[in-house]
């Protein structure tokens, strides 16, 4: 394990232990302030493929043993937090093939981690409006409740989960949408539903340059309150220059899919738009 990977691993472990302790002493505000002091750690990692990769073996999955001979397809970011400005990319298996997608599989939001983080292509730049980590403060019965929220977006469809180091990891977010409400002022409304234990909640918030500000309501109308969300105060990521488009390619003969920053041989059909922007291998 290289030094930065080790730092990311140990940082995640420290955060988990910190959450467990602060929850045990019921210190949510202290928890939020301590989290704000945790640095964002990021590393530009190689995304590998076996030589002569085909179909299911097009990208090496995190749980797989790395074969002796590999090729670096491209480089992208691995981080200890979901950063603002980049989009999470997930590796999933669909119809016997490994595919990349910008949203986690439905119902698996709390089970799957992003394979890497990348820049959105120009046509999907708005995906960064919500993508990344948010720190929620909700008001209920005169008390404040801080909650971490991680979001991914694909157009107006949004997927999310609450901080996986807290009890709220069991909450399920559904029907999450980002709707443009004013084309002149570029105002947006973020709405979603939350199922937690036996309760259901409806949340809405206006997205502004300062963050999210809105209201939550119990679905049965018995309770409601205000909530806000801001981005964590991490130092901005230092992105390398000259990101390049990553395209999805489909082989016409058998519908296999591959991902490449370079042209593939005859018989492969390139997607019209790039999937995301990444960086060349060294």
C-alpha cells in the first residue's frame, strides 16, 4: 500500500472510530465540528485492465486479484470523502458485463462505493451542482441534528445516501430530483423522500450558491421543520491539467462494451458523448 493510500485508509478508520465515540456520548455538534477538521485526501490512481481485455474483464474490479500483466486505461481520483466538483463513477455488472455508470444501482446505494471520481463532460456539467458530500443541519423539537449526505446525479435524477458511519446509513432515499425552477436565475429545487425505521419524510430545498435551504415534513403531516446543507470546508482539489474524454465503446458483433481514451479497432462503435473526463496514464 503506497503512503497516500495508507493515509486514506487510516483516515477512514479514524473517522469511523470518531463517529462511534461521539454517538455513544450523544455529542452531535461536536461530531460535526470534528468532521470539519478532517482533511480531504485524494490520490490520482491508475484504472487497470488485463492485457487483451474483453467483455467482463474490461476493467479490474476492486475485489479482484490484479493479474501479472495489466494495462493502465487512464487515471482518476480516489478520495476519503466525496468531493465537490467531481462526479462519482460506479462499476457495476449488467447482463454479464462490467459497466461504468454515474449512479449506483437502485437499492444498493449503501452497499457500493465509487470506483473513482472524475470530471463531468461538458454536456453534463450540471451534475456537479449536487454531486459530492453535504453537511445537513436539521431542526426538530428545538434541537439541531447534523447529518452527512452523499449525492450522485445524472441529469435531473439524483441518488444519495446518508453518512455510512452513522445509524442514518439505514435510511433509504428515493424519488430524488433536481428541477430547474427559473432559467434566468438558474434556480433549482431539490426534492426527495426518506424512509427511516418506521417513519417517512418528504424534503425539499432551494439550491443556492450558499447551499441548500428548505423544509422537511413527516409524510403523515404530524411534524415538520427546517433544514439546511452546506459543502464541507475542504481545501480545493489540485486537479492536473489537460483532462481527456473517456468514451464508452460497443462492439457491433456481440454488444460487448469497453471504455477507452483512445480509438479502438474497426468493429467498435463509440458513444456520441464522452462518459466523463479523466487523465492520461503516466
